[in-house]
């Protein structure tokens, strides 16, 4: 157990809908990153939040957005869902923004878009 | 375009044998991570390599980093069935972004 929790564990949506995924960071961790892992592939970096602001983003369209709250929990929002958005979504937390500080992954949310 | 490539993609080995997984990356970085993932599960951190020449060992696994060659290796010694999983390397390019490799699916056969 890493102390990082995510909800829900599984979710089924249809194309065009919107979804919100949640992540609770490990205690004391103020940086959270989100990743998308399609079946059979490695995780792809979506974005990172530090002190409630986005401070790094991968190659994902604007319909992928996020929030970080004062308690360092975080949300990933995806609008206008597409079939290709079906994946395991992982969040990871760490202390500060230095990558010398190890990041810890949550168990993931498996999203299926029909 | 940044590339992080692992080989082999699939590895089937007998218990007791040794093997090495390779991770090549296409940009300058001195920070590389290895993770293990069991089917349907999240990522478990195995090793954090933070400098050229870094070598770390845990049980039957040993990881090394050569930043000049842009190469990391994960060596498996005397494999056991419990090591069956998918292994990922991930490169930190210094922009608070991690790029993961393609993964190596390891099956250890009794």
C-alpha cells in the first residue's frame, strides 16, 4: 500500500459524456501527477499539479483537465469522452516537485467508454 | 520526439535462469526509474537511479544506469515464478514529466 487512493475503481461511460476521477495523495505529498495507461502500453503522462496549479502537461488535448485542492487531493476531468479514452488512469503523488523525491502510485481507475 | 524503448517486449524464461532487460532512451537524463506491474494492478516502485553509473540491487533484481549510453538495464538472477510481471522503465526529462517505456512482460516458467 502506497497511501495513495483513487475512486472509483471502475467506471463505464458512453461517448460524449463527461467523467471525473478522484485521487487522494499520500500524507505530506503536495504534488500529484496523472497518467493514462491504455491496455498493453506504458503509462503516458497527462499533467502534474503542485500547490493547486498545473505545472507540467503531456500531449493531451484540453478536454483533459484537472484540479488540486488545498488538502492536496486531486481530480481528473475528461469531457466529450471518446472510445480511445478507455484506459487505466493512475495518479501518483510525491513531496515537492523534485523528481529526486520518489512518487507513489495509486491503484488506478479503469475507465471504459462504450 | 522522446522515445523510451525496452527490449525484449516479451520474455519467457525458466526458473533458475538469468536474463537482462534493456531500456534505451533518446534524450539526456540522469534520472531513471524501474517499476513492476502485476495484471490489473498499479505500479510498484523497484529502483530509483539518480546518477551515471548508479547500481542498485534488491533480492534477485539489479538495476544499473549509463547516462552516456542512455541505457539502463534490469538484471534478473536465478528467476523464480514470483517475478512474473510487467516491468517498466521511466525517464525523468527534468520538466516534471516522466516518460515510460513500452514495458517488458516477463513470464517465469517452473
